[in-house]
C-alpha cells in the first residue's frame, strides 16, 4: 500500500454475533472534528466554551489518516453505544419478566416469606 | 556508597535527554530534561530544557469531568509536545527515553497521554518508555530544584495529601488523608462559592482568604498521623449555602459582632486545614529526627501554607523549609521527565505491554533504585 492511501480499519466480534462486524470509513468527507468526540453538554450548559477543538487535518498522508481515523472512531462509538442500549433494554425486559414470574408463579417474593 | 547512575549510558554521549508527559488530572504537561553524566550534585544539576503546560479550565461551579479532560489532553498533546521540542531545541531522535505518568490519577486522562507516549516511542525508532509514579515525580523534582537532600515531604495537591519520608529505598507514607485530598476540599468549596476556575480555584481562594479577618469555628480533624477533610467541607459548604442561598442567613463574628463574609470563610477554611497539615508534618519531623521540610504539589504554591510551615520549622534547630514555585509545584511534564530519567539511568524501563496506566499507585510501591542512603 502506498503511503498516500493509508486507510484505517476495525473489526468487532463477540460471542452473540454470528459474523464479525467490519467498519469501513468509506469515501465521504472526513474531518478531525468527530461527531462522538465533542465536548460534554454539561460543560456547554454551564456556560463553558469549547477551547479544545482538535486541529484540522493537514493535506498530507498522515493528516488524511487522522481524519479517516476520526470517522472510524465515530462509527465504533455509535456501534458500541447501540449495543449497550440493546443490552440495557434486554436486562430491563428480563427484570420485568421476573416480576411477572414471581407474582404469577409464587404469589410472594421468596425473600419476604420468612 | 552511591548508586552508579551511568551503567546504561550510551557510548560516546556525555549526557542524557528525557521527554516527560504528564496528564493525570486537568493539566497537560510536557517537559524536556537533560542530565550530564555523573552524580547529580550542586555542581551538576539537572537542566530544564523546556517545560510547557496547558490546563483544562471549566466554567465556575463546575469540576473537571474525566471525559472532557481526556479530550482536552488528546486534542492538545501533539501541539504541546511540538512546542516543548522547539523550546528545548532538540529533535525526537535526540531523546534517550520517553517518560509518562503511569498513575495515580484519573483513568481517562492518563490513558490519553500514554497513547501519545507509546506512539512517539515507536515513531522515533524504539525509544525506551519509562512509567513514572506521579508522586515520585513531585518529590524528585522538588529535591532537585531546592537542593533538599533528605527532607520530610509534604505532598499536597488536588488528588493527594501525604506526609512522606525516605527510608531504605522507599518513600514511606507517614500520614495521609483518610478521605478527600486538600486541593479537592478547597476546589469543591470554590465551586460552592462559584469562584472562577481560572487560573486555579485554589489560587482564587488564597486571594480571597487574604481579605478575611474573622476565624469561624470549624471541626479540627487530625486522627493520629492522618487527617480527614470531608467533614470540614460538609460543614462549611452547608454554612455557605445557608448564608448565600435563599435563606440569606446572617452570621456574625462572636467577639466583634461584625458580619461573616465569603472571604472570612475562605480564610477560616485555609487556616484550619493548614494547621492540621503543620501538626502532622511536625510530628513526622520528630519521628525521623529531621529538620527539613519540602512542600510539593499544587497546594504547595499557597504562600499562606508556606508561611505557616515556616513558623513551625523555625522553632526547630537548624530548621529549613523548601518549596518551589508554580512551574514545578503544579503538575508538570518536567518532573516526570526527571524522575523517569533517574529510573532509566538505573536500568528501569517498561516494555510496551507494561505501560498500562493505573488509577491507584501508592508512593511506597516504587523501588527507589537511584538512592541507597
């Protein structure tokens, strides 16, 4: 691979996924100003300003790699956040089922019986 | 006998150069230090080639969150390193070792900075990495700058409060906080009063305290050699909220009947906390039969603390106090470079797989191979 086309990639696999998830940065406009790496709302809402923006990518192979890497980071962050949400909702569902089971099957919580 | 510090010197070179990266809290610091061959002494001092720092500042009333602090470090680290190299007039390849803070500190900021260290080490052609304990960095830099050879060290900062003395190749902790650090106590009170965080909340409290003249009653909580500060903070926080909140409670000085102000609260908090520090430091001096005190850490730049410590030490025979200014007191990269270089000169470096940072890393875990007195 020539140095002018440095392309970062990432793969994610987990026991519950049938296939390895592959991330592809694509051809879109890339910038170092990532969607998922912005300053917290808490700071902005408290009247703060963002003095720590990343510097812009230079027009060099390494500069382009930086911008693409930011896109890749965004994709990974979005993907993992989504998975965490799913995990959460699965757990919440399980808990609800549990309550139902306890009420219907046992009538009372076992812990309360003694 | 002294430790041979030149066993690992590169052939043909008469000096060492180390780069230090610090980012365990809200300061990002990069420093370059130079040691000439031979023992460090008053004729052969370490040379500070550059010492650049950038602080992450939050709006009044807000502390610094790990995520945003890490973001600050990530987005500035390359620019700050470049500036440090230009100041030092060196190239990456002139460097013998790259030193980074391995802990203690906040996880996310530590992680951001170590990534920069690892990347540079590989980019510049396999430069050895040296993980440094943040507290050891403060102690060694304090000793080097002040020339204090074997002091009792009072280490006071936003995340740490310890009284330390050296014995048998360890810096041993004689007393410490049982809950929050002194800087944390002051910073959080600054947040309650909505004092600006620029340049530093502690500095602004110090300035307000200079205008205070009434000492209010606060709990005094020394527990043996240790101290506790969360109760004091809770007490004064509550009082401040009553005085400056909806209640607008009027509090007056018991003897003069004059109203108590925010300045009086800052003054009282400083006086009580610093008295507690002076008490345990004095006791540590008696324990180890020393007459030198070295104050390091961000809170160490507080002039009132230095003054109170001086009053105590003057009563001891040949008592001496050593303190540094904000360049070396407040977290910085040069202290990491210095302590890391000492480590490197005794053959202690980290393989890449051993460069993982840790939030908990006690001062006495470090083997001080470069001293054997």
